[in-house]
């Protein structure tokens, strides 16, 4: 967990364009005469009214701003705006000067108007960064991030894109709201987790034939995920967050079948709370969740689906322990209660224990391994099981050519001691699943702080109950925020 005390990074001040850049904009305006009141020496001294052309007034305001005289620059710019509210140069000067004089709201409004009046990408970039800075000074961090994303769409070069991205990350750390958004579109050889063969076999049960919806169906799965958290408490060594999470998945079956697409639609939403605390040796997190998972129950003969769901209550504890400068140990314990709407299932009580070890190599690449144990007790014997999963992952610190890369795999063993079909399965049901995955990012491809990636998943499950023999390959396009 990041030390909350380190989260006070500040957005860097946008650089107002150099005098030649600002003066180039003067050609867009008709010259006129403006009476400018200059305050000299001391407020009690006389004020002098000087007649200047509009062009001269803009140049004087720009020079005052660059000479660190924001009050004078603001006064001249406001006089210009009283003559012409669409004077973009004056608006830019107000956007830069007003926040420095304690009025960020005026600066933000001027910067937003300057953006709308901008004709070139350079002008838009200048206006967006000034607006973002003003919003950050108002502590409107989400709005500041929005304007920094706009600035990224018109950044003039790689150095400015990197500077703006760094500023966006600093604003994100200061923001008590933290949101994540991702979408994916995945072609899959088995969108429904179906069996490979239509023949149904299981020890102690007669041979039968699986229904159409129980067989593997190829198609596309689209997913949307949105999460937001609000930091309600933060101290030097602790913080507390409350959050909401929403996930939705929709399927499009691409092969001939009578199974409707909506039979595999799912929706999940939750509210959660988490408290993190830094200890003398690592960190400790306590969390609680209340959620609902919605799905459809298919009546294949009628070709209809029925709404089903199960409610989730979850509490958990996570412990992070650094073992050295390069290695860390993680421990977790979770208790879940699932309450199914469907008759015949009832409640399921799950206990989940996990441990992981990560190590950073000299190259800064990271290798990690995890072991998870899930013990489930259900009112239905088919929901009583024990699962053990072991996995290994490797993440490259530096891009490999134009891509970033992480990959891994593992095995999962599942045992359902009292599983039954028409009759109890002799010896219970046992599944063995092997899986691999790969995350490929494209950091050089980015728009407004969003970058695409590919997620590749492949798995093969072998079971003594043939319904659960399955092979799945899915390749998905994802879009994620870079900050």
C-alpha cells in the first residue's frame, strides 16, 4: 500500500507561451484603442491612464505575466475582456494570473473559454493545462484530470505528453475519488464454459446426452467494468475508503444454435469499505463487501430465460510483509456467504486463504507465485467443495520493443466429495485445470490517457464428470487508463 503521506504530489505549473508565441495570436485581432490604468509605486500614489492599442495592451499584459506581475497582467486582461469577451489572449492571461491571486474559479472559467476559442493544437494545449491547474487549485481534482486528458490529445511532442501524464498521476494521488474504467471485447471458443463432447458420463451414473446449452459454444464476450472509491479518512499511517463496483458481461454466440445470447448475460455490483494501515513491518488491510451477482436460468425447451441471482457478503484481511528490499510476502484470509435465489441451492459458506511471494530481479523484472485454498460448505452437496490453486507469473519492467508484457500460468484442483447427477457420483467429482495467460500492452499507443492492450487466456479442464471437460481459448482487446 502506498504511504498516504506521500500522496500530496502537486501538479506542475503550465508554462505560459513565450512572448513570440503569444504575440503571434495578436494578428487575429483588429487593432483599437484601450485606456489602461497602471498602478505605480504605491496604492496611495496617483494612478496614470495610458492610451494603448489593443495589440500593445495584449503585449504589455503578456510581458507583465512573464515578469511575475500577475496583478498587473490580470488588470490589463480584464480591461481587454470588457471590450471584447472573446479576446483569447486576454482569457489565457486571466487563466494564468487569477489562480495565483487566490481566484482559481475565475482562472478555470477563463481557461475553458480560451479552449473553445482556440484554433490550433498548441493553443488548446496551453488552455487545457491552465484550466487543469486552476481546477486543481480549487481541489476539483476529477475536473482537473479531465482537462489534463484533453491536453494529452493535443500535446505538441513526447516530452509534453510525458509531463502532462506525470501531472495527471500527481492529481490522481491527491484526489479523494479514485475511479477505474475498462472495457474488453473477447472472441472465445467457449463463451459459456461448456463441455467438449455431447456424451455425458460420470462414475455411478448412466450414460446420457448433454443439452445444447451445456456444450461449448463459440462467440464474443463484451465486458464493461467501472469502479470508484472515496477516501473518507487519511492520516500519516492509515486511510479508509468506501467504494462501488459494477461489472457487466454480454455474449454474442456466432455458431448455429437455439440457445439465446441472453442466456449467458451476467451483471455484478457491490459496495465495499476498506481500511489500510501501515505497520512497522509492512501493512494491514481490513475489508468488507456486500454485492449481488445476476445471471439467467435457461429453459431450453421454451427458449426463454429466467432472472436469477445470488447475494454476497464478504469480509477479509490482507497482510503485506517485506522480506528484503526486493522481496515481499502476502497473506490473506476471506470469509464469504453466498445466498442463492434459485431453489435447491440455498446458502454457501466459503473460506478463502491465500499466500504469495514476489521477488524483484536486478533487471527490475518481477516474478511472483501464489497459492490459494477455497473451502466451500453448501446446503446443496453440489456446492460443497475444496479448491487448491497454484500459479506463477513474470512481469517485465521495461517494454520489449513496442509492447509491455506479463505472463503466467498455473494449476487448479477441485474436489466435490458428495457431487451427484441423477445418482451420487462414485468417489465424488474431481477436476484438474491447467491455465496460462498473457497481458500485452501497447504503451506507445495512447489517446487522452487511455491505452489498448491484449489479454490472452487459455485453459484446459479434465474431470471424471464429462460435463466439466472443457478447453477454452480467449483473446481480448482491453482499454485501460494509464493513470
